[in-house]
C-alpha cells in the first residue's frame, strides 16, 4: 500500500486500475480495494482522468529516508558506470545520491555514511575484457539534449573502413551501452541511409543544428532494432545453430545468447541453441571464447569466419 501511495505521488498522470494490477500482481477487485483504502485514509486522492480512471494524490506527503540498501545500490550503480567507461552516468548518479542525502536528518546521515562505506568496500566488480574507451561527458550531454529536442546533428566520424573522419548529418535517437557505447541515429540519405550505430569514441566533433528539427519515426523501437542482431551491428539475419559439448552443456544453458533463442538437449548430452540474427563478426568473436567446446552447424558464413579467426591466432609448430 505504501508503495502504491508513492507511485501515485510520483506521477502527474495518475495510476489506472490496470496499472495497479500489473505493478503489484493483483486482481481488479484487489486493485479497487487498494484505491479505496487509500481514499478512506487521511490521504486525499483524486481522479486525474475519468476514461480510463486514473488516480493520483492531491497532496504531497513527505517520503521516508533512504534505506542503507537503497544507498548501496546507487553507489554500486555509480561504480559500475565508472568501470564501464560511462563517467557522465556515474556523475549523474553521484549527484542524485548527494541530493537525496541532503534531505536526510543529521542522525540518519551519520548512520548511513558509516555503514554505506563498509558495504561499498565489501563489493567488487570483475573487469570485463575488451576495449576501454573514453567518451567525453560534454558530448553525451549535448547528444542527450539533441535527442530530447529532436534536433538534427552533424558528426565527424571515422568508420572501421575509413582512414579519415567524414561528416555525417543524422537524426539522433538514443544510446546503446555494452562493452562499447554507441549512438543510434537515422541517416536520411536516400541511397545509403537508414538506422545506424556509431561508436561514441569515434565521434571526433559534434554540431547541433539548433533550428533544424526532425520527427521521430513512430514505429521505431529499440527492442525491434536489436531483435535481429547479435550485439549492436545491423546485418541481414541468419538462421543460427550452435551445439555445445555435453561437459559444458549446463553452463551454456545458463547463458542468454539472444532473445529469440530456443534450446534443446540432444540425446548425446550436447546442448543445441538456435535463433535468428545477424552480426556474424560479433558471434565469431564470442564463440572463440568457448574454444573447441562449441560446434557451429549453420550458417556457413559464421563457420568460415570462425575458422579464419582460429587460423589467425594459431601458433605454428
């Protein structure tokens, strides 16, 4: 009930019965009882809209102090951002923590500062292999502003196939975060355009066209954009089939290689993983980490690419 009160307080639009059902996993009848219980209490709620009915609080109530667990989670989030070369996000998380702590009374501050430091020192993060790239904080801030304002931008960018940066004028849509950070943008060029990913660390300069706006494509979805790719690079999808040896089948079964994957245990104990996606180079780079414990059944392009990588790193006799 207390969580529902804070949910109602945190939105101007209000909460529908359906949202309450989904949020708390309750029936329609229980959702109605929860709203009525709040209405019958000392709190004042009102209808924000009638169709559908949306309930919100009329009067703001003070929120309780942060718990130690909540503070430690925010600290961990800041640390993870920093470890993953995302200083702009780490800075924003740190600022949020400072603002929240500033609203705590002095006694709570002393307790939390002491105990949270102990928790902070008791957690570590395993460094992931791969590129560690620096992305300028100011670049992220300007891009985020352009994304929110739907402003066209021009970037000087060097792709993997180019030796010198080339100017590109695109419509920014958002970011993808992984081992590397990427800008997702739409290139309006009728010949070579479409949605593209740009490695943030390769953006050499940015110009925001303050008076040149674009209309976001209503049918664009980040989930759909990534749904047919392994990683971030867009490529025509292939029917993928991998088979992991029986002695590592249980370990492989714990991995989520792709959102569309299907798995089955074979009679000989091997694990077969199948899905449909593009991104042959990224698949090959990942599969090489499994050594000779995985067999690529299809497609042939992935089989050939994996063989090329293995041949290039094989130590001669």
